[in-house]
């Protein structure tokens, strides 16, 4: 019984994130890791991510950035392939440190710009940076479902409209997660048993996505982006704590 309560909570939190509540899905894998190996937890949650992704696309289908998707996705595919090839050789802590470092890098840069008190113009979506951050997003997403910080580092400086941001986020990560399915199956992280469990947990993720969309739509745009940065800081500190203390 405890397992199913925690699993339902993990699915709901992941759904909230897909609905636009910033980065709360980062808690899902650690929660499931209380009962199973983290790699198997990631495999169990991947089909649930995909179900919630499809619903998120429906929720935010009216606005998205085609240019960002065209730039980011080729890099993400490369990153997923690197992750699949290197997963046996890269310690889990190294992946956590990479994601935390990316988060701190973005936050330090954003803080410096704010303290300088000079107006910061939106940064356009450029190919070199997009390919770099897209590759890192694909890599960290494959290793630990933690592609958010690299994605944020590239997209947040563009100061997109809130709904464009949410729509682009939904489409990008839905494609990334679909691409991850074959290597997850090949690695034994997705099985018939885990797929059956995911089917029972999917309604909790959909409920979370609906609730998250209500919250994200109601938030003023400035507050929404502040919450993303706060969530990014919490995730980065959490990952660093796991490596250095836990």
C-alpha cells in the first residue's frame, strides 16, 4: 500500500510539472527510488511522462516557438545518444553535478545582470547556443529525467511569452521522452510489468497536469518566471546536497 501511495504522489507531482508548475517533477524519481533502483524508477516513470506530455501539448497547443524547437531538438537527439552510449560509464553523481552546475551558472548570470541594473534585452534563439544547450538537455534528461536546467539556461534569457514558453516546453520534452523509449527498453529499464504499473498511475499524472495548468495560467507572467528561477535554485541545491552529503 505504501508503494502505491508514493507512486501516485510521484505521478501527480510529475503531472503538475507538465501542467506548468516549475520543476516539481524532479522529486518524482527520488520518491520512487525509496522502493526501487533509480534507473528502474526512471524507466517506470517514462511512460507516465509521455502520457502527461501529450496532455500538456493539448493544454498549451495554441502557442509555441517553432524556431526554438528546430534548433534544440537536433542537439537533444545527440545528447540522448551520448547518454545511451555512456550510461554504463558515467557515475550517477557526475550527472547530478552537471545539472546542478548548469543551474548555478544560469542563476549566477541572471543575478549579475540584475545587480548591474542595466536593461537586459531578450536574447534571440541562436543556433550555436541552442545546439549546445539542447545536447546537454538531451543528455541529462536521458540520465535522470533532469533536462530542465539546460533547457532553462537557453530559453529563459529569451523572455518568451508565458504561454509560448509552456507550449514550447511541452512539445520539446514530449519529443525527447518519446526518443528515449527504445534505449530505455534496450537497457531493461522499461518492462511489461513497469508498463502495466504506469498505466494504473497515468490518471494521477493527468490530474496533476490539469491542476498545474490551472495554476500556471493564473500566475502573472513576472511571478511565473520568478518561480521558475526559485525552483531551478532549489533543484540545483538538492542535487548538490545529494552528491556531497546524502
